[in-house]
């Protein structure tokens, strides 16, 4: 264990990291070919990445398109200390070692995902937002003041393009391996110049399954997605802005992609299953975003209603014919309201004050069959799983001099949850009620920071703050909130006339009651159960750089180091042996020590147009998917490490693309290849007494796209 003196040295000497990737492709204000910055709203007011004293990586629309980032999972590996995978019903996100997996209703993710400012308690629909986006912001570290609960790891903000007062449109179609076909489209129509406009966009994605089924049944790991969004902007005066939005997303197909990696000679892209596999996930929502501007401040109201339904059927034991099937059906309704006031005056003191309300109601239903005949098993219905959250928050920035600023913030949160009226019915036997569980938690979180604008292009900052993740209920017992105290120092820099951006940050986190999810057999079904580990310690460093080496050649890169450790976890329950194990000193799941990313882009004039070549390379060191790591303990009296298979060694991944766009034409064409190494990478893994099941990333794929703008 590294002592405090060494940590202090690492925090100052490595001074590591804060995000860089937020820049547009056009020249900066000086016209010297420098890298322009993206405007972000990570702190609930407009700023730029280089002026924001926090670890934030942002991608604008051009960067998303250049890197072929088509879903939230594509962010994993290219943002420092961020890992993203996909489970049967939820997306799993890990930021600086803090993650959530097997997130059932009434439990929460540790990384908050926000879609046009609205918090998504169920992250299953996040991929449906990745089209016609203005930008993506990834905030690393707890965001306990402005974003509140369930952001102990960080937050991801997805911001779609809004209506503009200019008629325009776009369309794109792409084809690729596994009979892939994707479409994109957008239309922006001015209803009354300067007063009203509407913008509508859609996306579809489909491909055949890349995991072949050896017997009757569908190939798995396919894709069938359709998504749409519409915005109506009304500005009846210079002071009032009203934005009304609706969005829809559906994912169907077979889904799946589970493989029993404990079987001898397993193939990550082949399975043997005669069980039904089916996905029928739907998300839609409505948002009213209203802003009224006074002379010195804005009042913002953000009202949202969402429905999310996850409906997944898969084999009970992957790769074992006749083993039966499991259906998870989770309908969700969510209502939220945020009201905040933000000053806009040109004064040393600026404020953001607000209140927040959210109510979420879930159903958590399971159909479990131990054979394909469905003559044995059970049905579980938990129709009344609910959560309510209230919060009040404020943050103040005080500029002491023209270059020195201090920041302070505080938030009070109150959460209630319950899981009532559940019925458990073994097949052929009368059902019985499951325990009614209730919980209530209150928490105060805060932030303090200082930043010094040493020169117009160089910023130094230091922050300390707290965050918390709400406690939870069920399906067996309640668990307590997770809390963190986080320290961070950083530096953001522009050099060489804006042609070089170099950002550094170093951080140290102390977690108490860290929530950890284990898979246990509950009523004979593998169930994710969350408990509180005693303590955990995380520290690390990150560096991001972007270099416009010539007007035509640009390089983006990042390097991150992460140390994560359970500093006290003496009573971890092992579901395989039914005993407790001391995991003190183990690494946290989904927390690779090293990540490296390198992207290079070159533009060359060809004929009457520009040919753009881009290569993106990333490396990740090894990662465990269980808090047990490779711990050895007796299984039936024999020393064993049953969780060691839930592990991915270090790997690389390389993507490349070649794009042509004529100087005077509205069209473009591109060819691309992803996962050139054709490496099967484990994205998640669960170990039980009967099997160790894993899901793998896609094999090498390639394709071509053609688009037009008008």
C-alpha cells in the first residue's frame, strides 16, 4: 500500500489529467490553424473545456462522426479511466474504478447519464440517443453538488442538436459485415424566422448476429434498433425560450451473446442453445425546457416524463441445450422536475441555485424455467418498486481577482424507496408474498475549489468535494448509501498559438460503504444482490493532449493510470461456497490500471475534394469483473479460484476509416473497419456455482457509408 507521502508526490508530480477531447475542427479565433474549443454546460452554465476547472472530456458532432462513435459503449477506452460494457438489460459504465453492474429496479448506477439535461435512472436507452448529437460530455469524479445522487463515479451528458433558424437536412446510409445496414436522417424547418423552428431526426441500425448458434435457434448478438427525436423551439420574445421535445427508442432482435467460458474449448462467437432469445426494449420521453431571462439572471425549468421497458429472454445456462430460459420484464415510469436560477451579470460573484424532484416507479418481473418444457421453475411479480428523490442545491463562484476564483457548493438530498406487494409463485404451487421493504436516506454533499488562470491559455485548479449514491431495497435486504470524498488537482493548457492542448489531472478518492453487487442464487435464480463493502481507496493520474502538427495532420492522445483497492472488506459473502471471505487488498472490478488512446487524422487534397484518413488505437491493461479477483479459497474442501475466469487480460483495439468529401458538393463517402485485431474482448462476466458466463465485444467488422447534406 502506498503511503500518504507517496500519494502526495503522485498527485503533485504527475498532476494528472483532465480531459482534452473537446474541440471543433475549424481554426481558432486567431485564424492560425489552432484547435477551437467546444462550449460545454457541465456546470449548468456555458463555458469551454479549457476554462472549466474539472475533469471533463467532450466530443462535438465532428469528433463523434470522425471516430464513428455510434453508441455510448464506443466511449469506453477512448476517454481516460472509462470502461463501458453491456448486460442483458442495462449498460454498465465504470469511471475511475467506480461502476455498477446487474442494476435491477430500485438500485442505481454509480455514473449518472443525462439526456438533454434529464437524468436517466435506467441507462438501457442511452445508446438510442447517439444520432444528430451536438456533443457528448464525460465528467469524471463525483458530481454531488450540481448533479446530486448517483454520480459518485461521474456523469455522462448527451446533448442533441436543437432547432436553428435555417432550413436544412441530412441523410446517410451505411452497409457492412453481418448484413449490417444503418440509416440516419434529419430535417430542420423554420416555422417563423426568429420565433419558431422544428427539428426532427431518426436513426436505424441492424445487423445479423455475430455469435453463431450450432443448433436450432437464432444467431445471437444481433442488432435491431430504431430511434427518433423531435424538437419544437418557440421564442416569442428575447427573454422567453421554450423547447418541447419527444424521443423514442426501440431495440429488438435476439440479443444475447452470453458464452459459458468455463466450458473446455469454448468459442466466444459460437454457442449451442435451443432456448428462446428475445429483446423487446422500448424507451420514450417528453421534455419541456423553459428559460426566462431577466437582466441579471435566468430561470430554467426542466420537466420530464419517461417510460422505459426492458423485456429480455435468454437461456438459463448459456450453451447448455434444454436448460430452460429466463425472462426479465421491467417496466419503468419516471417523472422529474428541476428548477434553477443562474446569474448572468458581469460581477465577481455568480450563483446557481435550484431544486429537484424525481419519482420513479418500476416493475421487476421474472419468469424462470429449468427446462424448455417449462414444467418447473417459478414466476415472480414485483409490481410496486418505487423511488422518490428531493433535493435543494447551490453553487457560488467568487472571482477574487481577474485571474483567481474560488468555488463553493452544497446540496441536500432526501431519498425514499420501497419494494411492496411482490408475489413469488413456484410452478404448480400456490404463490406467496415476498418481503415488503422500505428505506429512507438523507445526505448533504459539498464542493470547494480554487482555480488560477495563470495566463489566458493556462489554468491551474484544485478541488475537494463529496458525493453519494442512494441506498436501496431488495430483493433480500436493504443496503446503505455509498459516499466518497474526492480530491483533485489539474492543469489545462494551450500552447503554440492554440495548436497544442495538454491537460493534466491527479486525484485521490476515499470511499465508505462502497456498494458492490454479487450474483447469488435467490429462489434458485442467479440474482444481483448489492451489499456495502467497508472502505475503498482510489487514486490515479490522467493526461490528454491534442496536437495540430500541420493544418492537415492532427493527433489526439490520452494516458491514464488507476490504483483501486478495497482497504477494508473483511466480510464479503461468497455465493458459491456460502461463506464469508476477506477481500481487503483486492482490486475493484472494471478498473484497469493503465489505458492508452492514440488517434491520428490526415487530410489530403484529391481532385476537387478532401480525402481524410483516420486511425484510432487504444490499449487497456487487465481487468477483473468480480470483487473476488482471483482469490483462492476452498470449494468442497479443494483450493479453488472460481472467479478467476471473470477476467480480461490486456488488449489493443484499432479502428480505421477513409472519407472523401468534394469541395463544392453536399455529399460524402466513407469506408471503415473496426477491431482490426479481430480480438474478442470480455465486456462483462459473472461467475456462479454452475457456470462462468461472459459477453464479448464484436469481432472485426467493416463497412461503407454514403451521406448527403442539403
